[in-house]
C-alpha cells in the first residue's frame, strides 16, 4: 500500500465527518460531484463577505480586488493543465457548457452538409446531444466509435472511421459510467493526421491524475470544477488560440464586446469573446482555490492511492455472488459500476443510503452504454483520494445486506 495519509486528508473535508441515517457518511458519489475542502469554502466565503463586486469594468477597490482574484484563478488553470497561455482558458459553468460552446461555435462554422462528427459509444449525453443538434442543423452526421465488451474503445475501428468528411472527434478522457481511461493522446495524434480537431471531455480525468494539454495536443479540453473539489457553476473550456480566434461567440451581451453601435458590433479578443455577461465569480475564485489545494498535495501519490482503492473495491465486489462489474477495461480510474442479479440499481442505492453509503444509481447520462451492456441502469461507486479501504469494506458488507433483503 502507498503511504498516503488519508486520515489527515479527510480532516480537510468537513462534510465527511457527519452521519447519515445514524451511520457515518460513506461518500462514494464523487463521479457526480466531489466534496469541497475547507480551504476552498473559506476562500469562496472571503470573496462573498469581503470582496464581492462585479469584475473587469469597475474602477473601485472591490471590483479591482475581485477582478484580480478571478483572473488569478485563470492563471492557476493555465498552469494546472499546462496551457500555452491563460487566454486559451475560457471560464464556463461546467463541462456541459464547455461542450455546447465548442459544438455550436465551432460546429456551425466549420461543419457542413455531408460532414461527419466522430463520438464514442461511451460518451456522457453532454458530449453526444450537442453534436446531434448541430449535425441536424447543418446536414452532417454523428458517427459512433464502438467499444468492446470490456468497455474499451476499438481503436482499429476508430482509425477506419476517419476520412476526409470527418470534421471533429469528441471523446471522453475517462468514461463516467465505466471508468475506462481512453488513449486520448493516440486518438488525437491519429485525428491530426487527417487535419481533424479533437475535443476531450476531461470531467472525470482532471480530478484524478495530472493532465497536460500541450503534451496531449488537444484542440479543446473541457472540465467541471464541481468534480475537482470546487464549487458548482465553475468549469473550463480550453481551446487552442488558432481555433478560438476563428470561432464566433457562443453567447453575446455585456463584457464580450469591443464596440457596439446600431450599425454593427465588434467583439473583444479571447477569452472575453466567449464570456458574455457576469460570470460565476465566487465559483471561479473557488476553482482557483481548489487548484491550490490539489497543488499542495502529492497529486501523483493521490492518483496511486485511488488506483489501489479501486483495485481493492473491484476485488471485494467480484467476490460477492450475484454481483457483476460493468466495465472491466485494463486501464481504469476511480469508477466501479455494477449490477446485482434480480435487483434494480435504484433499490441498491436506496438500501445503501439507509446504511449511510452514498452511491449513484441510474444510467449516469450514458444510455448508449446501458444499451450496449443490455442493462437498464447500474449502481456506481466512484472514489476520491479521501475515501478509505474501511469504506470499501462497508460498501461490500452493505451489498451483502441488499442481497439478503431480496433473497
């Protein structure tokens, strides 16, 4: 086992000390939203209590302070993902808005009739539906990259699908429903041979291991703050400057203009061009504080600990008769989806909640995955570096109780 001091880390997260239904909380729903450390809560509260003001256009003290804190968070994002420049990091409300921004801004300009958009079979709905909408508008087609029974993309099939009609590849870094870590660097390199840009949905990767957008050579890279220990309403859409400068605004209004008259409008340069209106300032500053928190950890050690935890949980659940693990890719991160023969996942989730254990039950906004595995839904335990082996044991014991209830 690693020397990760999980008990010390847990003290940073106040929510973990509470009880639910008379039992100590076991929070295993990190894939939906991670918890927030006290340092992020404090920094967000400081903005609201001492610095609250609108940003960018004010000349007074509070506005200047708020602006500096917000733009400092953008610089932290730039360093965290190793973007070439901070202006390539667009603040959005989350991964969903980031994908929509790219789909509508890039898609309506660069995708036309007869073109194709490659999207993997394991994508979250947020990385499927926007492309379907744009494709229907312009007469293009969304083409599925298939996966195998282990929940791994079939790379040979992907390479065969690329052609002169392909105008975008949209792919998850880590599957939210299966935990599969996709070989995105290879996928991007192959797409670039055809001159095709790639969008990476990194919602489930950024909280769990270090990323480097320049090393990946990603054209677009989107993620949510609330899955990486920051407040909801925060997120980032990274895009290469060469694309962002050619793309039209996604939304229009205040803050994203250079000049406005009734004869016409000229838009501000990036990132302002894509950030119309008053943003979620407190959430953005909180995202910066979450990055500070992660940077103060040994993030590689955290990732190794999470991997050990996932392996341990996989072993424990695989030993329980009637439990089937859905998604057995060789390279996985933090997600363990499962079914129990004859028991609906919603019933599993309800009974586990009575034991103080929080998991997710449903299709996880990945219905094509459920269709592929021929299940209506799965139960999903998803881990963070503040979870423990003891919590995994409680999960396994509670699953045994579920089976006994329905025996």
